[in-house]
C-alpha cells in the first residue's frame, strides 16, 4: 500500500510537470508580432477611455503636452481681459492683438485718467454677447499655457478685427506681422477708444510693471466685484448724471458699473459732460 501511494504521487507530479511544459511550448509558438499587436490595441483602448472622459478634467490637454495642434474651441466665453477669454475652462489668447492690461490706466481727450484695461474688457464682453457662441481656431500655445487662436462670433464677425477697429486693442506687429494695421489706422484717424487720448502700448506697460507681466487670472465679473469692494463708490443704486457730484465719480461709474455706459451718451469716452 505504501509503494502504491508513492507511485500515485509520482504520476500526479509527472502530469503537472508535463502540463507546464506544454503551456510553455504553446506560448513560445505564438508569433512575437501577434503579441505586439495585442499590447498596442490594449494601449489604444486605454487612451480612448481617457480622452472620452477628458471633459471631466478641463485642464487635461494632450496637444499642449505634445506640442501638436489642437482642435478649434467653440462655446460661450467668459471675458478675462480685452485680449483673453475662457471657454470650457481653457484660456484663449487672441492672436496678433494686445489690449490694455486689467490694471492699466490711460488718459482721455480732456486729460483725465480712466481704466482703459477695464474698458477694453467691457467692450469685448458686449461684443461677444451679441452673437454666441464664439469659435476659436488654434494658432499656437503661449508661454503661459494658453491656447492662442483666431476667434469669431457665431455670425462670423472677427473678434480681433473689431477690437482693433474700436480702439480697444492694438495691432501687435511682433505676432500679427501687420495683419490689423489697416484697422488700427482707421481707429487712430477716428480717435476712438485709446486713440481719443494718450496711452502706453500694453507691451510697454507690462515691461514697466514687472508685477503686472503675468496674464489676468480672474473673469470680468469677479474683477468687477473686487473693484467695487475696494472703492468708496458703489454701483448700487444706479445713478444718472444729475445724481453724481463730481467728474471723478462719473469716471468711476463709467469704468466699473454695468450701467456706466449710459452716462456717456455720445460714446466719446467722457461721461456726464456737464461735470467733465
């Protein structure tokens, strides 16, 4: 009985060992090319799953990492400043133009300072609200990781063209190669926007204000609430020129309140002309 039990164990060991060798021979017989194709297919499936769920992570941008081109971005924009918007969580910088910075002030036709950066952002916000959504074609990535693009409203009106024509942004030859020079000449001749008075080119202003060199980080509405909180004036209640006591107060309402444009009836950049 003892010998028989050992014989049975030996038979079981030989069967298990034989099965292992047969599996090894079968794996060795599979072509290496087939193994490679199978692994590649698995990797592609994993990538597809990540891409399909990328909407849950707006900052995930494979094109940015690889340096390749990106698909156009279409959607309702939040205005950051006069040359930057945000759509679906992606910052978009307009190609070839430069608008006054959010903290930048210019001088109007009568020598009064006004927040030209703020005014530019408000002008852009009004322009984009007329025909939504905005459609931005990719041009490049800038050093801040922003999508640089050529943007148009839903009615195909060019955002950059309009901003330069209205004197709310400048043609930036370094990047535009003069693409908006004609629109700028018209704005200068008509003395609209910043051309109505004196101003410093935005790229020069940034060079002179090192702490203002980084792009704005807050959308238009958030900047507005912060400015109101820091000022002695308030946008509530709404006022007319007869209820305003000084030119400085009128200038503040014009630059910071959603109804401020009503104080400038002839759109020359000067509110409540009886005061200013």
